[in-house]
């Protein structure tokens, strides 16, 4: 029987999944209004008008819960020299040549990068989203600002969606990872292999 | 108004061809000769009456403009400008504002709801409110600041150029009512021809810069003005000199739309093919056993 190490508390996991569910709903409803090819997704939300009504509220929910999560994890996401080294060896990471990689703390540079992408893009999405929010706020902003806001909203959402696709894929790709967010624990071997500095800190070994 | 369903050349948020079995139709246009307008607002009344609209009774704020702006209930308003082009010579320029029915409509380009905005083969740009989702993107796209969202139903409204009347061979209501003949309606070619005669007349009367307003930046419009001061359209309550769809809207609804969608698809496929080539990242069994 392998030893398990606690990675996330129940509270942290719940917080993560609220953000994740809100993201899926916001992304599907946002894509529906972005390109006609995705307009059929409005059916999931009760039609075009309901999609327009619900999308901003889902977005605000995601923003609030992500900010709570960001406050929790802020300290673990500072970029270190080991992260730069890891980024330089991204080829080894992708080809599973893990023996060439430096020792890492709780997160690797990819995870940290996603964190900072979210920290930057979510406030941008919130602010630009308020500017174009019909019928509550949009009428009080000048048209020039509305035009800028729609472009910022689309770009920030796109970057975030790409980031989340990589995030989800990485969780599937790196075996033994998903249980960290479903059960809260990872195997000691997993921790030692992928995040050795964090493993030492947790076990004292 | 969904009357000319076979005569559609463009449909919002639609990537396949629109119903076009009838082929080419005669392009129509409304010509508004500002030099003939006396500001009686009969056009506003006719518009209200034909379209069965009743705006709220506003308050007098000391200018002739009434209502003060376009609304979901007022699809056309007279805008009064007092200007002195030559010092000491006051001119009262009265422009009937409303949808210009652009050949390249920014509202249609920006609209995300399939079929909420259509362009008929005759050039009329029409909103089909039953498909409107109330997002306000048409407002973002319009170079003339025309569409208004109703506070009652959150749908966008604007001048239809009386597409329902035109479909059965009648002229728009404002054209029918105009007591001075300042508003005329017909084929776009005929209206341009008519305007040329008016411009010649105005030039003889000392308006050397008289010109037709049919801005090429939006592909020309199906509502045109004869301006006494054609070189300064801004005099007429800020009529834009060179209107065009904002480059930001062009960026948003142009190249980014397919490119970003493609990027999202590519990311998903890249992940899938990485998995089936490089394979999963596993912690080996012996490592598991050691720990």
C-alpha cells in the first residue's frame, strides 16, 4: 500500500470545482455568441436571449470564486530559477524525459503560468464584460469604449480557454494527478517524481 | 418584418448562402434634400403612425429637437443645427436622422444571432426582432449610432425604411407625408440622378460645395442626403465625414473570429495527438514501490 500525501483540502477542492463549472458554462455560452458555428450552444442555456442574460452572471461567479482561490494559492505561484530551467527543458517535459528536469516545489512552471494567465485575464474579462453588459451597464458607456471592450473580452477569453485546454489535458496526461482534485491526495511516489521539493517539505524526507 | 424572404442578400451570423432564388432586385434609396426641409416633423409623426409607435412625452429642454434622441419608439428624429458657415450669416440646418441602410452594414456584421438582421436584395437593412437576443452588438457595429434597445423587451429597434410598405410597392411613410418634397424615394440610380439636378440648382444659388452624401466607406447608403455644405457634413449635427465600420469591430468580427475558433480546435487536437504519440506521463512502478 502506497503512502498518500494530502495536496488539497475539501474546501480548496470545492472552490476549484465551482470555478471549473462556472468556466465551462461561461466558455460555452461565450463561444455561442462569438462565432455562428457555436451558436447551437445557446440551446444548452434555453435559447439566445437566455444565453445573453445568463453569461455575465456566470462570469461574475467565476471571477469571485477564482479570486478566492488565487488568494489561497498566490504564494505557491511565484516564479523561481528552477521554473526558468524547467521552461528551457520543455522539450524533455513533453517527451516524458523527466530525469533531466530540476526539482520543483508544489507547482511547475506550466501550472504557475496558467495561474498568472487567469490572474490577468479574469479581471480583464470582468471589466470589459461590465462595459458591454446589456441592459444594465452598456448604455452608460461611450460607443468607442464598447468597441474596445468587445475586442479585449474576446482576446482575454481566447487566451484563457487555450490555457484551460492545456490545463485539462495536462491533468489527463500526467497520471495520478486528477485524484489531487477529486480525493485531495496524491501518492508519495507521484509527489516525489513531479514535485520533489514539495515532497520533502511535506514528509520531512 | 419578414416579408421579402426570398430577396435576402445577407443574414447576420450565417455562414451559408441566404435565400436568393429571385436574384438581383432594383436597389432602392431614400433621398433627403436638407435644403428643402422646413423642420415640420411630419416625417416623425408619419413614422410613429405607420409603425404604431408612441414615444414618451418628454420635456422641453430649450431646443427644437423633440424627442431629444432616437429611441426604440422614435426611429427618426429631426436634428436642428444653428451654424454660421460665413460670419454673420446664420443658417438653420435640419437633418432627419435615422438608419442610413448601409450597403456594408456594421450592425449586421456585429450581430451574433442568426437572422436577427437581414439585408434585402433591394438594399434595405432590417431587424427581425423575434431573433434578436438583446446583446447590443449592433450598437457597437453601427458607424452612425442608430440602433436603440428597448427598455421594455431588450430588443434592438431602428428605421426599417418601411420595408413592409416597399415590399408592396408603396413609398416609406415619411416620404409620403413630406409636405415640401424634401424626402423622395425610388431606385438608387434615379435618386442619384435627381440629386444631381438639385446640386446643380444649389450651386447656382451660391452653395458652391453642395454635394450628395452617399459615403463610400460603408459601401454607399440607401438613405442619402443632399447637403448644401457637402464638404462639411459635420455641420449637420455631427454627420460623420467618412463613416466606416470601426477597425476594432472589423478585427473582432473579421479575422479573429475564424482564427481564434481554429486555434481552440487546434489546441484540443494537439493534446489528443500528443497523448497518442508521446504517451501518458507515468510514475514507474518501481518508484511507487520504493516510496
